[in-house]
């Protein structure tokens, strides 16, 4: 196969940007209209390996998302003139943001449409007020899963057989992980399998031309 540059998604890019101390920087976009929440999140995450950018309104959040392409979104359920899930729906309309995981901040006692939240990529819901350690632990867990699931591959140094095995492994891993997940996850997985089949076909065509 001809040599091709490896293209990393935001999370993989962040995982690869390792400082001399051995820690990677993860870009986080916080959208919340409460300055005290901004301070609390920065207090919880600022001393760690996270770069937190805060926005106070939906329009500002969308603009910052386009500017930064963050690795993680933290969005409040209630925003001036709209709500967090509506903002996430707007963000997901742009394909480059479809896979960015999100944490939803919800006041204690406020009902959240969990099915809609899951379909919009919400991986965790944090109840306000929250403790610094609790939030940091949750973000660390998400950061670890991002780093483990994203790989940068030099296709030019990889055989067709190795690529095929890689794609098959990732689909099987996804199937195992989604076994107990929501229905939406299963739908997305079917789409992923279709994509992998298409990639296999493309690889076979290239191989035939060699």
C-alpha cells in the first residue's frame, strides 16, 4: 500500500500531545451561565492535565466549539434562552463534532431526558452542586477511555491483513461494550460495521491494483 499520513481525531491528538512530565493535555469546553460553576470546574480540573475553556451562553459555546474542536464537552441543562440538550443537538449537526463525548450538569432534583441525552452523546450526568474530586474522577475516567480507544496508525507501515484484523477487533470490541447499552448504541454500531465493510472493500480494491 502507498504511504499515507495518519490522521488523528481530537481525542487521539490530545493523547499524543505528551508533555515532558508524561501527561497529555485534554481540551474541555464548559458551557454554563454561572460564573461560580466556571470557577468550580476550573478548581477541580485546572491543576490537572486539562485545558478548560468556558462559555456562558449557547451561541458562545457553539462558536468556541468551532474554534477549539474540544475533546470533551461539559454542558449545563439550563442556558439563557435554551437548554443544554438543544445546544448539543445543534453541535451534533456538524459532523466534526459528532463523536465528542459530553457531560451534562443538572441541578439536584431536575429531571433529565436520559434517552435523548444518550442519543446526543452524553456519557455522564453530574448533579450540581458537585464535589471537585467527584468531577475530576469522572473526567479522568472519560479521558482514560478516550486515550485507550483512539489509535494513530501509519497505514504506510501496515499490511492489508493487519488493517483487516484491526477493523475486526474494533468492531468486536464495540459489540461487547454495547451488549448492555441503550438501543441507540446498537444502531450506531450497525452503522460502524457497515463502514468497516466498506473500508475492507476499498482495501481489497487497492490490493488488486498492486
